[in-house]
């Protein structure tokens, strides 16, 4: 597995993207809102700055981590080996997103969800 896609750039999605990027994965962070993507980018940079200040990261690690994350509002560019959905808790939105992603990704792509209230069987 070389790359990861994250759908939804809210607090959970941005955090997931950051952790994968820190673990040397190329990450595509998708959201329909460009404002939310900008917020996610700023929050990730802020988190990495805090890690640098605490001595957990150095500046080169921070820069490399940020370079591993691409931010997009185009769902068609969300192609990866693993895709984690972290959008709003609306069943219709989640199933529609997964259906769309299934048509543009390979049969080997692993799809996961970060749902907190919808049973996985309903999304499947």
C-alpha cells in the first residue's frame, strides 16, 4: 500500500490524513468545501508546528509530511489503495460517495469508514 485517500477534511479526516502522512504515506485529502480544505491544511500545519516545538518533529519532518498531503475538491482525483470516509453522518451521502469511488478505483482498493453512528452493514 503506497497511498491513502481520505474523504472529508473535518477534524477527523484531517487528523487521519496527518497521521498517515507522518507515517510516510502519500495522502489525498478530499472535501467538497474549499474552505474546509483550507482549514484542514492550516490545522495540520499548526499540529506539526506544535510537534516541532515539543521536539517530537524537526522542521524537515514537518515539511516532508506536508508535502505528502495533496488537498482536492475533485472527487475524481480520490484514487488510492486505501480510502477512508470521514464525511458527515448521513447514510445517503456515505453510500453515494462509496458508489462513486468504487467506479473510479480498482477492485483491490480497500474502503473504510469512520462512522460513529451508522451500522457498517447499512453503509455496505
